[in-house]
């Protein structure tokens, strides 16, 4: 049953912030750290979303995805690369058979201010080009205006347009501001058919934060407890260092449990995070602190 | 969520795939002497009693140190030293200079914060996360806060001249050993009194470390005297005719004995005693944060908290969902080595206390109460209790009436706001209470209705030196902290 | 005219807004300052005391729930009523205890004292409340609330002014009380009860007992539904009993013996605060 989105699920901001502060006090050491660093690397959606994304840049990113750190077989690959629709074909060709997903930001990213027709068209184009994951943006203007049905219907329509591709719904939490809005937008996205909910485009500050992600995890949990269906989570933007990534994993583990600790249900949308994870993995393995000079950029 | 959804829902798995490795704070860094004497008149002195007690690490049952047991003569020496210091240097000192000593103590504590946190966790059993992030920072904040009052007391009492009382005798409990010492010493000194303080028998070490620090701070001898010991030492302080003011934090039982003992004397006193706080959750509450508040309310410091939210009152419509989520949350609580940075719940402070807690639970098992404990592993040695819920209880059960002082939460449901307030107040205690609702006007109504000194609305177990703390009814007399905590250490004249 | 026989007043206990004789039907005689019989007063029993405490408890929540403005008006009404019967009190005081001049002074002062506390009801909470700047994202404030039911033991000095000086701050602060009047000056207490009765003070807010302190103080101080005891009686033994019994339910105890109630300074908001509890409330600040 679809909830009445006019009803607000109460969320106490300070309580959420305090819970997050507790996650941050978890101290991850030794084997558990190495495990988590590798896990985090497997969850990365290696991303480039710039107007200057030439084929060359995208090619470079794809190779980074395939060979994160030379040919070390102990280093896992990232989950996906994430590009604009017009670079999907190239990425799909390079990554074919690798198991690395190709995600694309369709639907008039990042503003979402296109017509529904044009946004659907863009989704279909990206899927046809080879994307198996679509990262859409919601119409924040409509959400903030209280037109929840409009937002819901749009997501549902785009989900339909995705066909076999997985749909990640970007809420752009930095524009929604309150945790109660974020909870509500999460619920709308989930009930409208999202496979993943995602915090941010990366173009608006603040992007992903732990408290915002926690609110979204609670929405995912409540949906699971009601329906038994698992929705994925993708914080995106602003996650640059391993320590933060590990705290996110702690949060996922203690909120949703082990079932969500895999790339099918949790992703990091990030670009520089991958290399920091690699540096930390190497530090754990060698015992030496690392230098960026020894890690290729994507 | 409906009852049907709850019964059909699938489980989440918190204990699989990824466990945290131990992350212990190393105790090598701290120095604990084999033997501690009494801190009287600015130096450590062997007890006239000749007796020493052992203090034990409750997480592994090893002896940490021998600690002197002050007898009647020792207490007398301490009171005499305190009197001499009061009549001498301390009362003649300008108030702002007095304040600077307190600032200095605060700064020295900041410098040695981690050392104090480690010792606190070893002696007391509380997790290092709490001693490091809550206890010691609060200790420091208390000294800073009261340092500033020293030369501003007349602003707190316009039209009156505040004067110190003299020698304060102070007796503190084992649940927040150094924090309670700070709650007692800081306002007493800021107001111009001198102090004879007795830490709890099972947790004397941080107070003795504080004695070292006070000595290093150059405080005039006798201004703070720290006499360790057990109950009898406390009695000697209470009955000593040279004490002008008593400040006690501990059980209601002992508080009553103190109140009786001072009958017929002019001793002023403040008492911070037990509690049995109701934590009331309405059906419009932010559920996830309420769960956190409940966890923080009862499992903070192993439930060894006088203001613990030990009675959960939950509105019937939301009870199933809330209790389900609470149980889920409890699965991620880690019980174990207090020095491990990931430990959420440390060791029960003593064997006696553990026996007392287990006694309540045994009684519950014999009755028709439903006892639920999280499934976490416990260490082999030491005193431990899993986080525990007791369901199927009513107001007449002992576990609802009496203070357990452990990680044990009783759960009752209610139907209307009026019923919730009635249940909350149906207790001889009145220390604290919790209210969880999204509706502002309801917070004020319920908060006013609860007869207790501290109301946490949409939060729980928060403390701050600026915020007065203390109970109604049998939970005590007087306030500590804030502007209202000053008067108990002063007398006013026009 | 001169043949007319005076109608004498029967002095009764004042419990729960009603005047009643002692259930024990015991009485005692008080003398005037010339040692002539002044009146027969009810000697309140332990049961009368219990009834009075029950009445005080029953009235407490409503009285505390009144607005401060309303409580202030009612205290002011007491002053008005006392002013209206100023001459009667002067006459009674003069006969019972003091010179005419002193009686006049005492009554005037008692009226003014009621006015003083009437004005405090809506001010002391502001003076003794605080917003506490806690170091976290919380709004934190502390306010005074009444302690509850207060046992009041009147002094022997200041037959009227002593009584008024004790009762006024206690009820101004939203408490209800059970008063054990001075053994010497019970008749004044009886008359003051009439003032209270006619001043819109709800029944049970002030309960006035006459009798022997030795009969009543041990039970008052041991009663588990009394939250505090205030004694202005100069009696060392009874002070000790009060303090000892207070421990049974952690009563707040205040002794005001030795206070000269005729002094202007013997009034202050701190008398109100002696029977207030500070309640601190925390709430997160967020969106």
C-alpha cells in the first residue's frame, strides 16, 4: 500500500546527528579494516560528470575501473563507472565482459528541468547505448511545492522507460534541506519503483552526508520490514577519504545489517575516493604510509 | 506499522560478514601506584587506621591498587586541615584568584584527559568511549564553568551578599567517579568553601589522580582533602562536628540515613539520590530517534545512572514497532572490554551490583515477566550483563518500582497522555523523565505533568555544567550545576 | 443596650475549606495577656491532621495549575479582607498579646506582607528561572515549580504577622499547606482562617489547625504525603524530631525560628524559593 505522502514521518535532526556521531566513534582496525577497504572499493561508482568529458577522459576512467592498481589480482574492481549518456557507448565497449556496470545520469541531469518526454527520451537513449544503470534526478521544484503525486508519477514513468536497467533516484538532498523532506522524498522514490536511492548529483553543496544517508537508510529499512524488498543506497559527492567511507559502512552494517554490505545494495558515488582506498589497502598490506605518486589517476 | 506487518517481516542480520577487530586503548600509558594513601593537607599521608582496601578492575577481576581506608582520626585530620585552609589562605584569597586555581585545574585535566579516561574505565568498568567522550570532557567543563563563577557570585543573588559556608563534606558514588568529584568540588571551591571528599569504595583511583593534579596545581594545602574508604568513612564525615555542609550523591537508602543523622545539627545538606525515570514515547514520536533515546537512556554507563530511563512507557499503537526496532538496535550493542574503543556497554561495577541486577532478573523469570536479552558474546572473566528488556510488567512489579541500577529496561504501554503522566508519577522518585513526541504543545503539557527535576524531551541523558540537575520527592534535595547549584554552597545575607 | 449579651465565637479547625470541630472533640483553653480565659480551641488530633493533609493534597494540583496572575489576585484579596477587618484583628491582638500600638503595627504589616507576596506570584518564576547555554544543540531551561504539600508550624512570636509571613510565600508559590498554629495564639489563627475562607482561596489550599505541637508535629513530619516542613517554632527537641522524621520520604525542611517577623526584611522571594523545585527541560534545536 502506498503511504499518504502528505503525512510527514517525524525525524529529529539532532537525534540523527547524534546517532551518526556514534558511528564515527567506531574504530576499525587490522583485518576488519582491510576487509572493509576492499569492500568499499568494490562499491565505488567511478564517476565523471563534466561538460569537458571527452572520449579520452572517459576512456581513461574506464581503464582505471578495470585496473585500479596495476594488475594486482588482490585488488578488487569498482562496481561501475558513471558518465553522461553520450559517453555510454564508449564506456560499454571498453568494459564489456568485465562485470563492471555502466551507469548514466539521464533525465536532464543535474537540474531535472526538462519535459518529462525529453527526460524519458534521454533514459531510453542511454539504455539503448548500453547503460544498465540509470541515475535520474527528481523534480525538486515539484517536491518542495508539495506536488508529491507529480514527483511520484515522474519516477514511475522513468522506471518504466528504464526497462531492464536499474534505476537510481537522486533526491538532491542538499536542496531538500530538512531530514523530514529527505525521508519523504526517499519514500516517494522507493514506492514509485526506485531500485536505489541516491543522495546527490555532486553539483550542489552539501552533497552526501552521513546523517542524510542515515535518514535514507531508515526509509529503506522500513520498506524492507513492510515488504521484504531490499532497496539499494548510494551516497554521492563529498566522500573523499577511506575513513569516511568506513564510517558509512559501519552505518550500513548497524542499520541494515550484513545483507546490504555488497555492491548490489550499496554504492559510493565518488571519483577521488577510489585512490584513497587503494592507498589505505596498500598501507594495510605493506605497513607503510603511501604517496599519491604511486597511484594512477582515473 | 501494523501487527501483521511485524509478524511477517523478515529479519536483518547484524552479526554476520563483518565484525570489528578489537581496538583497545592501551593501559601501558598510565601509571597506577601499587598503594595510595590519603590526600590530606596537600600531601599523601598514611592512614592512622593502618588499613587499606583493594580496588578491582571489574572487567577482569584483577586488583588495580591498594587504597587507604580513612578512619575516624583520619577524617578528623582532614576536616581540621580543611578548616585551617578555610580560615587561612582560602577565605583570605581574592575571589578571582580562587577562580584562577579552578581554571588551572581544568587546563591540567585537559592536558591529561586521556590518562584519566583510561584509569576511569579500568577502575569503574565503563567503556572508554564514554569516559573519553563524556565523563572527562564533562569534568573539565565543570571546572571551567565554576571557575568563572568565583568572582561573580554576587551577580547570582542581586541585593544579597553571598558567603561560603565553611568546610564541605562530600560523598560520591561509583557510577561517574571523577565526574561526581567535579560536580562536588568545583562549585564548593568556586563558592569559597574547602572540601573533604570521599570517593566510592570501588572507584577511588581517578579521585586520587585528581589529588596529584591538585597538588601539582599548587592549590593551598587543605583546600581539597581526599579521603578514601567505605561506608564507615562516609559516616565519620557525616557525623563530624566540623562539617558545615554535606553533599551526597548515592542511593536514596543512604541519603535518608544521612538526613536522619544530621537531625539536631545546623549542617546544611544537598542530596542527589535514586530514580526510576519514565521514558514516555507517544505514537507521533520520531521512532528511530526515540529508539536511540531509549538505548541511551537505559544502556548508557551500563544503566548505572540515577536518572536512567529505566521505565519505558509506550503508547499502544506504536508499541510493537518500537519494541521491535529497539530489539534490533540492541543487536548492534557491543558488550565487553571497557578499554576497547568499540565497546558500547562495559562491565558491571562490582560483583555485588551484578548480583543485585541478576536478582531482579531471576525474580522476573519466576514471575510471568518476559525477559529479552541481546545475543552478544560476553567475556569470561569480569562482571557482565547483557542489555535487557523486561516485558509483561505492571506498575506493581518490583522491577517497575525499584531502582535496578543496571542495563535493564521495563516496558509498559499506555493509551492516553493522562495515563502516561499518572504512570510516570506513580513512584516515590522524581529525578528525571523523558517525552517523545513531534508535537510541541504536548511536550510542555507532559513535561509539566511529570514531577521530576530533569525532563528530556526528544532526547535523554544529556548533561551540562550550566544545566541544574537534581530531584523531586525521594530523588533528593537541592540542585547541582547551573546558577541553581550555587546556593547550596552559600549563605546569603542582606 | 447594656443588657445585651455578647455572642461569642466558637473557634473551629479549618480543613478543606470547611470549619469543623476536632473529630476527637478535645479542646484546650487559651488565655489572654492578663491570663484570663480567652477562648476554647479545638485540640486537633492525629486524624484531624491526616484529614487536613489529604485536603491539602487534593487541592494542590489545581492551585499550582492556576495562573500566577490568579494566585496573585487571590493573595491580594486576602490583604483586602484583612484590611476590612483590621479593627477586629487589632482588638484581638491587643487582648491576646500586645499593646494597642504594636497590634496596629502588626496588623498593618501583615496586610502589607500579603500585598508584597501577592505581587511576587508572577515575578519570582522569571527571576529564578534560567535559560542555560548548554554546549550542545539543545534548548535548555530551568523553572521553579511548587514542592507540593507543606507542613507549616507557626511561631509563638508575631501571632498574626508570623502566621502570614509563613503562609503567604508558601501558597504564593503554588503549594498547599497544613498549618499548626501557635499554641498561645490559636485564636488569631482561627480568625485568620476566616479571612482566608472569604478571600477566594480554594478549599484545602490553607488548612489551619489549632492544638498542641507535641500532638501534631511528630505525625506531620512523618507523614509520607507531606513534601516539606517549615517550622518557625523555637523548639530544639521538635526541630530534631522534624529533621529525623523528614528522612522517611526525604522531606525538605526549613527552620525559620529566631526570625523577627516584624522586620521589613523578613520577606523576600527566597522564602518562596525554599518551597520550590527547579525543573530543567532539554529539547533539541533542529529542523
